């Protein structure tokens, strides 16, 4: 009888440990490189203005959500937004996403990346989330820190101490 109690307790301990462990995403290691590669190809279209990169990077009905402009739907609308960005931010450096700046769960990737405005040495950051379908970017949500970006571009000077 005592042996069964010890086995039962051991089983409960093992189950408790298993329940406390984080669950890995299925195939995350395989998808990490694929998703980062797809995202970098998407960002390359922004870096270079080469909208032909979008054909093998985003889905036909790609949707882009930001805090600044209306939702962009489809490759054609995205090409117009990219052209406007490149005209307004000519010379901006969009830094690559590294594996350390990425979290992937299922078909979603969260990332942090940097952007250096033209003629500046300091980098501003943006965070984003992307949803993938069949290895292509299907949706992207992006947010940046506009005050930090304006400070980096020397448009404003942020106070060092919070005001009361």
C-alpha cells in the first residue's frame, strides 16, 4: 500500500512540474528563421522602395495597422504608403530585426526594431506584431514612440525631469 502512495505522490509531482513548464510553440525553431526572413524582406521593400519584393513577402489581402494612418489593405495600397514614407523619410535607416528581439507564438511574431532618421546618430525604436499565412506576412501592427523620434530628429527637446 505504501508503494502505491509513493508512486501516486511521485506522479502528482511530475504532473505539477509539467503544468508549470512553459509550453513551446509547435515548430517555433523552424518558424523563427522563416518569419524573420519574411519580415526582413517586407522591411527591405521599405528600405529600398522596391515594391516587387512585396509579391513574395505579403499576402494579396495584406493589412497594415498603425497609430498614424488609416488601415492599409492590399499590396497596391501598401506600395503607395511605402512611396510616401520613402519621400518623407529619405535616408532613414531601418535596422534589422534580430532573433533576440523577436517572440514567435503560432502564426504571430512580436518584434522590436530600430530606425535612425536621416543625418542622425541616435536610434528610435518601434514595436510590432505580424501575423503570417503560408510563410507570408498577412497583417502587421506597428507602433513607435513619436516623442522619442521627434527628439532624435531634433524637432523637440524632451524635459529630463517630469513636470509636476
